[in-house]
C-alpha cells in the first residue's frame, strides 16, 4: 500500500465532516474514522509529502474542494465520528484502521475508503471464487486437496463445501479428517455449518469407525440440534450399511 503524509493534530481531533449532523464531536487521539475520497487520492498522488503539498499551495495549486466552504481546499482526509462514517456508508473497519494508523504515523493510505457495499461485494466474490475452486476439486475427485481445505482456517462456508464434497466422493481417506472436525474444541455456543456437513458426510461414507464420534454428538445435549440431527441420521445410514 502507498501512503501520503498528513499532519496529526497535537491534541484530540474533531469530527470535521460537513455532511455529519453532529456538532463537532470530539474524537479522542488514536480513534475515529478516516474518510479518504478519490479526488483527494488523485490530488495527493502528485504531492505525497506535507512539504510538497505546502509548496503547491504556495504556488496557488488548487486541490479538491468537496465539502468545504468555497475558496478553501483540502489536502488531507476527513476525520469523522461513527455517526458520520455510518452516514457515508464507508467500511467502518477499514476507516477505523486507517484513522488509527494515521494518528500513529501521520500517514494516510493512497486509496479511497471503500464503501460498505464494495467491501461486502468483494468478500462475497472471494467466497464465490473459493466455493468454485472447491467445486472444481470435487469434479476432479481431488480428495487430498479437499481434505486440506477442510483442515484449513477457511471460513465455515468453504469448509462446509469441502466436507459436503468429501461426503459425496465417499473416499475413506476423508474419514479421520471429518471425525477430527467433529472433535474440534469449540465454545458450545459456536454454531457452524461445517459441523453439520461433517456429520452428514460421515453418513455418506458409511464407515462404522465414525459411529463412536457420531454417537457422542448425538447424545450431547449441549450440541446444536441441527448437528445432533445430522449425527443421528448418519448413524442410521451406517447401521443400515452394516446390517
Ligand atoms: Zn460527526
């Protein structure tokens, strides 16, 4: 990531967003949200240091004028309170991280603050990509890679897809990794579809070595009902196979 310089106030900051209905909320040092807009990025990409932007101003160069009284221009991003950041629909996590970094270093990322929907869209696209690659692994019958995904720290949706794929393929190599998923230590309030998918996949594979783990899930009253139900169903399937 590239950055440009912007002086940090000596004390606390103020919400300086003219769009924000708050009346200059005090923003304690180190906090708040930075709103960086594209016109500022375009401008500051030519003048990255405070010195060069100061010289440009001295020569009468005019920067972006958005949200300021006419005749003035901005050379830095807008520090904004939570309310203002929400109204602008910017990605709160990124804007807060940018602000924190700026307070610490006096540097601002040389890119516009993403809007919330852009970040969500990006994540959804990334997830779609990953799900697509799991689908491709399934089509190829690449059990080893699917097990890798299952064991990874990928999001639950991706791991769930891997567990489902392994169940459908039905290769015995997946038995232990799937059992391991169900034995993962987790806070009992933590629900993930990957556990349902793992319990289901063990039923598809149908090997009785999974029975013990599935039984303990089925009998665990603290377990989520959808995980327990999947375990009960899979136990039945395994039973039917061995009968
Ligand atoms: Zn505000």
